[in-house]
């Protein structure tokens, strides 16, 4: 009679640091959907309706040409939104990601900056319009703001590449740049408030989508998500 001895598996138990990333992925996908929906809600409320256009226009006119330290600072940062600034931020993000041996995040930063800025232009010039509701003679669609989108992608790629512990610091310090640029567009009469808010939402949508893809394709330890 042959006795079959139980075999002991050599497979190591999964590390608690590498538990399933699906909850983190789903959370970021949900955040992306919420931000994308916010873009459409802002358009329907403040661009596609008469009362919304009036409120948007009146606020923009009330701050247009305003003078003060905040306005001057906003205009200064607005004038610094240039391809060179975007390229510099992207180079820094890529170098940080590569230094952390995260080539996927380097690629993600490039894609994030590209698709966010392109999608804003597609939305503005091809998909969304500003109907004539008798509120203003300026019917050129300015929704979302291209300058604010560009400035926000500078922040987004740096946050994407930063180590988890540094992300709140990068967000808090670097967040002033897109906020002041958005304010500068209002002071200079280039945009309305809904344009600026929509630009933030567009970039946030792509940020969360890229983050979700990175987590799905290359799971991180839970402490680094």
C-alpha cells in the first residue's frame, strides 16, 4: 500500500503590501467620472442657459480689470503660461519618475499633459458651443479655458510623479499656480468663471484616469497608492 504524503506548497503567501488594487482603481475611476460629469454640468448650467450665462458674465465683468496684489500676481503667472513652462514641468516630472524607477509614471505624465490640453481644445472648438440667448454679443466659445488647462497640467504631472508622501506638499504649493492663472484670465477679460472651473475638471478627469491605469497595470504597495 502506497502512502501519499501531503505536499507543502512552496508558494509564498501574498505580501500584505501587495493586496488587491481594485478598490483603489475603482475609486479613481469613479473620481474621473465625477470630474467629467462636472464639466458637462457646468456647461449646461452656465453656458447653455440664460440665467447661467447672466451670472457667469456678470461675475466676469465685475472682476475684469480689477487692480490689487492678487490680480497683479494672477496676471504675472498668466503671462508665464508658455510652452517652455509646460516642457520644463514635464521634464522634471519625467526625471523624478525615472529616478524612482517608475518608467510607467514618466509615460503617464507625458500622456496626461498631452491628452488634457488636446481634449480642452476639442471640447472648445468642436464639441461644445455657446448658444445665443440674448445675454452677450460675444458668442465665441471660451469653455473650457485653455490657459487654465495648461497651467493645471503643470501641477498634475508633478503630483503624478511625486512620491506619495510629497504629493500633498506639491499639491498645496503648486496649486497656487493654476489658481492664480485662472484668476488672471478673469481679470484680463479672457474667460468666465465656468471656463476656469471646467479646465480644472478636465485635467482632474485625465489625472484620475491615468492614475487608475497605472495602478491597474503596475500594482503598488498599499502605502504608496
